[in-house]
C-alpha cells in the first residue's frame, strides 16, 4: 500500500460553479473557501502530512481587478478568522510563492499566521500565494548560484519553496493541465483530474481518490 505524505490540489472551477448558480464569480470563491476546511479535516483523519493548495498564481494577476481584489479580501478574512481553528487542530500554516509584492497588511497577516502556527505538527497546510512553478525554479537557481554550492538536485531542492515531493496531485474542474504548479515536486506524482467543480468537491470523492492512490502501482522508472 502506498504512503500518501504530500497531497496537492489545484482548486479549479469556483467561477464556473458561481456562473452555473447565476451568481457572481466572487460567490464561487467564497464557496470554495468552505470546501478547503472539509479537505483539511480529511487529510488529518487520513494521516496525510502535507496539503498544498494553489490559491493564487503568478498568472492570476491577468484576471479582472475586481476579482483579484475580492480574492485577496477573502484571503485576509480567512487568515483573520481561522487562526484558532488551526491552533486547535494542530495545523501548521505555510505560504509559498513570492509574497514580497503583496500589500503590507496581507503580508503581515500571512507572516503572523505562520509564526503562531509554526510549532503545530498534525498537518502542514501549504498555501500557494502569487506562486508559479517556473518562478519558483528561477528564484531557487538564483539562490543556489549565490550560495556557491554545487549545482545538483539536492542543493537546488534546498532552495525551493516546497521541498517535499508531491505524491498525489488532484485538479478539480475538468481541465487536464497542471498550470505551472509545483513542476519540480510533481516529477513522480500520480495525477487525478476530476470534472467536479471545486465548491462541489466532497470529502467522499477525496477519500475515494486517496484509497485508489494507496493501491495503485508506482514504478518510479522501474518495472
């Protein structure tokens, strides 16, 4: 049976879910935020060590300003309201991506949330904010170059935002692409693409995917 230590999820379909309901896209993002809580609970119950979610990509700045502003408003509300929940459930919060370009209030909330949960050990909750896989690799190569260390896989990994390999990557919403997400870490991940829009992605569906992963054959280049 395969160990599932690191689960990554591309949360796609919030906007389409809202459109199907005759609502603004912002309602889809709000509904998606509620789904996150259910998924984190499943990860704890299934003894998964790390959950990595793609919240906002380096390419998402191309979206309408109103939608971008709402996403970051929702992020600030989430960070302001969920701290006690993370502490009670022993969840460690880690942001990954380039947060240097964010406004000071958002950066302060992120750093404070990380600091207050840094000793929690039940689940590592990684949230990709202004993250892109190519951008991460460029930043890591620059750090490696400045360190004067030998260029090899081990040393490059030390400078990545996320250092653990992904075991299972799930993308909701029906698209068959990974959209520049954790390119290095997903080298040997198992991929699952579900048509379910993220707000409708249930704990039941997640558990079925996890169970299927645990019994699948993984070769890692072997036979």
